[in-house]
């Protein structure tokens, strides 16, 4: 009991020095107080059982001194057991107390902040809590990329600049890709291998060649000449909900030691290669035309695409990166446009640049 009082008194003095409003500290305090109380109740209950049995054994006997001696032995046995169990909890409690006090001293104000790192391009929200090296080995990020899209044929899947294509060159078909991504380490704390998955949104834009526009007649999707006026802008865009599954391999790993354990230092800016697969579900497709006539300067038409586009898409991705910037190529395994689309090339091929990464 003295050990318990001394231990809790020391903890209370430490906590009062830094204020009693921290909910995390109170939570830790409650956990260990309940644990010690549970030990005391358990040992006391077992001791009472033995004392009751002792009373039964000496009932009707006059050996008072022998009974008192046996009581003293039982009390001493459970006192030693109680002290031993509390000592076992004491080390854990002291380590927890030291860590909490260190957090309070180093970070008295747990306020959120928005940080931009000029060296690696990362942007992140921070609550100023002291993090251990292992905390940096997993993350949740919002990433953004812009992508140059092209359409290829089945027999020439990597012909990025194809003169037979019905759409303009990739520089005219800029698309967008954003992903809420979870990343975690595979293997030991020193492993340079990480896996990624998440939920993304992709939009592919395609602009026809030769002043043509996309059109549909209920059976087919095709290209035709535009005759309503002066065409200023035309395109078709497909949007998808994406699920990626990727691996990232750090090429120049740096390490740090903490409390005798070696970790890969994921705070450092690193070169890496990546690769993986993705799948997507189409959420919609739209034909967009903007033109002018002799009577008006701007007319905008949008038409929902009903035929000619596949509902599912899947493919592979490879790339290289440094810090928060990555260059990648991704290739769709199945065609973007199906047999109802009267187009020469139907398979998507993209070159992209990931330039935005916000850590949470």
C-alpha cells in the first residue's frame, strides 16, 4: 500500500507541475490506477479466504499464539506478493509518465498548423505532438497529379505519339488525378519497402483532331464535322473512381536510432521507384462543345455520353520520385472505348507528374 501511495503521489506531483487539463495524461493515470486497484482487491480477496479458513481450523481451540503467528505469516505472504506485482507495474507507469512529461515540456500547446517544406515539396497538417521514428513509417496523404493522355491501338500499346489517332497529341489532352492515399512499411523497421492503397478520382480529357467533334446516335459514338458555327473548344471527358495498389522502394535509405532500435528515417527526402496496379469504375462521360455564331459570342453545349465507353478500367503504373514529386507512366489494360465507339485507337496511355502531397 505504501508503494502505491508513493507512486501515485509522485505521478500527481509531476502532473500538477504541467497542469491538470491534459486529457491524455488523465486517461493514462486512470488506466494505471485501476490496474493497481485491481491488484490490491485481488490479493486482499485471496488473503481473506485464507484467514477465514484459518478461523475455521482454530475454531474451539485455545492456541491463541499459534493462530496469531499463522495470521502474521499469511499477511506477510500477501504483502510480499502485492509489493512484487506493484513493482512490476511501476516500471511501465514510470516510462509512461516520463514520455507524457516529455511531450508536455516539448509541446505545451497542441495546436494544429499547416506546414510547407520547401526542400521536398510536402505540405502537411501538424498538431505539434512529439512523434517517434515509427510514427513516420505510415501516413495518410492527399496527392494531386496532372497527366498527359493519349489513345493507342491494341497492336501498338506504347505508341504515345500516334499519327493515326483520332484525338490530338497528349499535350492537348491534359487530365487530372487526385488520391487519398494510405502508405505503410512492409517488413522490419529498416525495410525500404512500402505499400500504398487508397481511393482516387481520375478525369481523362480527349480533344478530336481536324475540327471534328464527338457525337452519338444511340448506337454508336463517333466523330463528325462541326457545322453549327465557329468551334472554340471541344472534348470528351470520362471520370472514374479509382483504387490503386502500389509498392514504393526507397533507393537511398537513411536510418535513425531511437532507444536502441534502428529505423529507416522517413522524414528525410528520398529517391524512390514505384510500381503497381489500379482499377476504376466510370462515374460519367460528357461531350463538351463551346462555339460562337454570327449572333452570339459564346454557346456551350454538354451532352451525356450513353454509348461507346467502358464502365470499368484497369491497368499498371511505374514511376520514379524524389520527396513529394514523382514522374510516372500508366497504361490501361482494357480499352477506354468499346466496340460501339467508331475510333481507330481506344486504349489509354498516360504520362503524369505528381506534384502535390498533403500529409494528415
